[in-house]
C-alpha cells in the first residue's frame, strides 16, 4: 500500500500517518518527492483495510499495490532507480554501462592485463570472481581473499569499479570490503538468508536470474533485498535453462523490456552465461542493448584457452574491442551514449 500525502501536508500530519501504520502492525517508509511525500506500508503480503488511514488529515490518496513484489514494482515507485557507484558510473539511466573482465581472478598479471584493455575500450566496471561456486567440487574455486586484494589493486590502478560474487554470508562480508557491487549468482537467487544478509550490508547488488526462475520469482528475490532497506539493486538476465543443449542457456531477451515495465530497478544482460559460446556473445549483447538493457556484463580473458573457468565463452581482447564498437553503434542509434570514466 502507498499513502500519497497532499503537497501541503505538515510534518505532524505525516508523523500521525506513520504512527497509525505502526499501530496497524506494519512499518511505514516515507519517500519524499518533489511535490509530495509518499508513505509505503511494508510488511503486508495481502490487501489491507485502509479505513484507519483514509480519514487522516493530509492524506490525498491511497494506492493498493497489486504486485506480490511491493517495493520492487513500478506501482511503488514510478521513477527509475539509478545505481550510483563511487567512480561516477550510473546504472539505470540513458547511458549504456559495460562491465567486463575474467570469470575468475587467476593472477595479478591476468587481472591487470584484462583491466587495462577493458578500461581502454570503454568499460567502467571490472568483473572478476574471487570466490567461484562450481558444479564440480574439483574445479577451480577461486583465489578467495587473495583475489579480492588483486581486485582492489586493479581498481586503484584503473579507476574501474568492481563487481564480484558473494557465495555465502561469510564471503559477502569479505567482498563488501572491496567490491562496489556485490553479485548474487544464479545458483543463489533463492538463497533467502544470503539475500537478507546482503540487503543489510547495503552495497549495490547485481541479482542474477536463476536458471529455472520465473519473472515473478526473480522479482520476489529482489524484494528480499529491498525489504532489508537496500534499494540499490540491479536485475541481471543471464539466460534460462532449456531442453536444447546447443547453447549453455537460452537468452530471454523478452525479459529485458518486460521487467522494465514491471519494476523500477535497472536491468543488466549477461550474454556470456546466456550463450556459453564466444562467437555468439557479441550478437546477443547487441540484441540486449537494442531491447533496452541498462548495462551489459561480459567475460573476457587475455588468453581464453588458458582460462581456469569458462574459457569457451570468454572474449579475446580483439573480440572485446570489436564488440564495444558495435555496442556503441547500437546504443547511438537509440540515442544512448556509452558510459565513460
């Protein structure tokens, strides 16, 4: 439920509404706007009886939010959320943001080489996994804290913001010491304890869609983060599981404009995990930009054949530079600039 106050509502009238919501057993969340204050009612999972609120002075209108994901929905917030990073990058506006880097941090030489060329090509965010959840327990699991230290050094070297994945509550706190964006991987999309913990940390979050998740389930997972007070959330479409094994997943390009119609949160596309095939990544990235993605996150590696994780889908430096020129052209055709540092 949203309680829209009159433009001339006094602080005392707003406080009375908040107190009334508290007496009803829910939490009031004031959201000041340019013309009026809106008060969101948090903690209900069904339609509320608004009788105690309708007669209060200063109340202009009461809107019942029909979506099960309340704070994530456009009914709750009409204006788009803009996620702002310390290096000046803004995700959710007109500019197309590119996040790029290796699947896993392997060494200082590998990471720094990648960071240098993605920065030179126009990316503003460096991705790299310090902790890697792998299907096989025998596969490379990441460098852990050493990887985080290398990411911190790469940021100091290049000015790129850092996005890295937290795989559990312990690693979430470790990653938060370094990362500008905490990534919740597809496998953890419905790890509700982890979502609550990351929501309380308060860092910007990149929430990947689970391989078999519906749009509703994905948005409800985001609701866990916002319910903990963290509104700096981005939704990442990375492909969904299919019966066809020709590609790693099936990129749901339709999800990009659909989610934008349902939610105020920025939408990011991950063509690397969607396809799993290096040659297909640029085409799917172009399609994602054309569909309206606010940002693209891709994997690139100086020597993909020697990568310890996801080498077949990692772009070479030349491939990445070529793709960046293509994305700039597609974005430009839509009147969108490429974000830069």
